[in-house]
């Protein structure tokens, strides 16, 4: 299990260090660490999006989950695949915007008061008009972040938008699988010691 732990960290370019959950997996001989590594490797590969796009999806989830280590790791991996400053910035912006919208629309969907439906959102979303990442892929990243955050209204809207832009359901399915695995990875690595400490 220790070797699998080390391989997982190497796969995503993370330094050696102390990670409570990974240490627990190793100490307990728990096979989940193998599943986690295999799931990540498998979901980062898709016939429906490029490696760079997969890493952008992973990056957006890591930003959303406030996983500084994984943000750095996925950003570096994406840059090795040719990601530009503008693209990376837009992934960060997309995650931030969707965190905002998911809270807002979860409230509107959850509260039993129709008056809020009559009020304008008043939230600027200009980056959605002409995204650097392209309209369909921006909507796909928005969908994944919305799914992670559990906003039913946003999930439905962005799923329909991806399909409207020509995205097949298999693309959507693969992106959601990747987002869910990265969310689990964020949980497994959430309390690692700060860089430089073991």
C-alpha cells in the first residue's frame, strides 16, 4: 500500500508529506487507495475530451474544494499540456462564479416563497458570453462544479446548455465521473501537512 500511495502522489505531482487519510489507508492495508489511483487515472482519460480539458475539469473541482495542493498540481499538469494563462484564469473564474450561482439558485429552488422568483438576480456573469475555453466546454465545467455543489437548478440548466452546444451525453457522463473522483481525491488529501513539513 505504501508503494501505491507513493505512486498516487507521483501521478499528480505532489511531494512526499503526511496525509492523514493516505496514512490510514497504508496503516490499515486498505485497498481503497488502489481504487482511488485507478479511478483518477481512468477518469482523466476520455474519448470525448482532451487531456488538457480533463485537467481543467479537475482543476475547477480542486479550486471549488479549496484544495491548494491539488490546485497547484492540476494547474502544473495542465500547463504541461499547453494550457495558457488565460485558460487557467478562466477555470479559476468559472469555479468562483459557479460557487456564487450555486448558492443563489439552491436558495431560490429550496425556499418555499415564490416572491424570490420575481426578483432579478443582479449577479454579473459576463464571462459566460464569450469564454476563452469555448461556450460548450465552459458550460461543461460549470455543470461539473454545479454537480459537486449539489445545485439541481444549475445542473439541469448547464446539462441542457452543453447538449444545446453539441456536447453528447457521453461527454457529460465522463466529465461528471471525473469531477466526482476529484472530489473524493480532495477529501483524501484535505488535511495534508503544509509544504515542507512531514
